């Protein structure tokens, strides 16, 4: 504990701190040394593939699981680890994948249910206020079975936010919605959390959702946190190949450092700080590459995915490596067309070839 405390000296006090959290279920190491802070009013999104430990991390913050190692602090107070504060005393609100409303209570009663230490009039005023904020004011008198999935989600959210929890934890809160509604609700959810001034940890495996919601994203894989930072940093400056690949589309060109640049099949790229002769992998995103028809070109179109406003071409380079190129609109290139591929941005990320990977 002392070592961790020293490492974080000088950092402003976080609303939530997880320090060195590990958790094992039988032979599965669900979390390994997870250290993470969330500031007051911040939305932190935990992003990662299925089974990477996201829900376990939330459950540990909520007090629904005990960590094997490490500790959790809420507003500077240890609540798990050397000291244990039960879930109901943590002031944490939770919204789960499935909105589990009380079926025999109206929407208003569901939302007012968790409000304590207030007069009846105050409880009703707060319940109406938060229902209006989630756009469900007109549903106050209905029962849960009279609501659509999206409406139930809004009510579940209102119920979690009504008592103004110090922290709200959301586990794939939009996953039961159809794609269109899900996209709309993302924007609304972020707006609502900001209006309420909530400190939130949101779990998702959906990268677009993470980008839309997050102030910062923490990328998890196999129980480990690989990077935490603002969405732009995670996208443009991924810390390792796993993050680059998981967060957006990326291809990797093998290369070698010569005269301080990474030399690859698609040209030379700056690669500060890597030693001469080092083997590297250069990350290129589809938008970083331009493709032009060229009868003598060394590459060939081998795939085409029409996406409406853009087209994604898969192009096989002379080496046999396939890269993806994004074209605005449609370049009209047929499969088998000979082409030339050019990197259009010097803003690429170069990894040492033997970088550690979560796999
Ligand atoms: P998903 O996105 O699929 O919900 P996740 O990232 O939230 O996944 P967790 O639910 O945290 O992942 O699970 C992490 C690992 O721990 C998984 O391999 C899971 O099977 C295992 N696990 C979680 N809870 C338990 C439990 N109570 N008993 C046994 N294994 C568990």
C-alpha cells in the first residue's frame, strides 16, 4: 500500500481510485493489478473485449465482489481491501445491461423508491425532475410492462441517478437497444451525466459508444489495463498493438529503422527514439492511405466494402500483405484492378516489433 501511495503523491484526490486490484475466479485471472482513478464529474469508459474483466471491476467498486489484492477508495475513503464498506453504504448507483425495474411499481414510484432522508414532497419533486431530464416525464404513471426497451432504460437510469449517487456505474447500459436508438441514447446519456454532474464509470465493448461517451477511456484486455486516456489519444497514439487494433481499424507494416526512419514497403516514417536496425511495426489506419489506379502498380484490389459515404478497399501489396484504404465516396475500383498505395499522413505510430501484447 505504501509503495502505491508514494507513486500517486501529488495527484489531485480522485472520486474513485482502484489501486493494484487483482481478482481470480478459480483458474481465471479476471483482473491483474488494475490501478485507475476517476476524477469528480468525469466519465470514464472501460472498453475491452468480452471476458476482459470490465464487469468485475465495476462489481468491485460497487462492493458486489471482494478484491483478492489491492484496494478501492471512494472520495479518499478506503471501501474495499484493508477496510470493507458494504454496498449500500457506498453511495454508488448502478445501471445494468437489463433494466431491472420493480414490476408492481409505477415509473414514478420506481424512481422515488431509493430516495431517503427527504420529505414525501421532496422525493416526488426529485423523481419528476430526473424523469424530465431523461425525457421520460410523460411516463411517470405507467408500469414497466407498458414501456418499450428504450423507455425502460431511461427509467432505470433515472432511478440510479435520482439519489445523486457519488458515483454511478453503468454496465453496457445501452446494449438492449436497437442500433438507431442506441446511437441517440449515447448522446443523451453523456448530456445527462454532465447535467447531473455525475462521476461515472461506464463499461462497454463498443468502441463507437466509448468515443461518444467518454472523457477518458481505459482499454482492458485479459484483466490488465493497457492504456487510459482521452479518446483522441487512445485512437491516435495507442500504447500497444492491441489497443491500436481494438480501437479502430489498423494494419501493421513491418519495417526496420535505418538513418532514424522506419523503412517499410510503403515508404519511410519518422520513428523517434528507436535504435538503428530495430525491427518495427508501423500502424496505418485506412484513412492514412490513398489508393490510385495504376496499370504498372505493384498492388492489387482484393476486397471492397461499400459503407455509404465511404468505401473501404482491401489492397494486396507486392509483399502479399493486405492493407485497408478508406476512400471518401467510391473510387470505382473493381476487384483485380492494379493500383498504387500511398501513405497520406506522416502521423503514424511505430511499435518495436517485439512489443508485449495481450494477445
Ligand atoms: P463481458 O463483456 O462478456 O460482460 P467482461 O469484460 O465484463 O465481459 P467479466 O464479467 O468481468 O468480463 O469476467 C472476466 C472473467 O472472469 C471472465 O473470464 C469470466 O468468465 C470470469 N468470471 C466473472 N465472474 C465470475 C464468477 N462469478 N465465477 C467464475 N468466473 C467468473
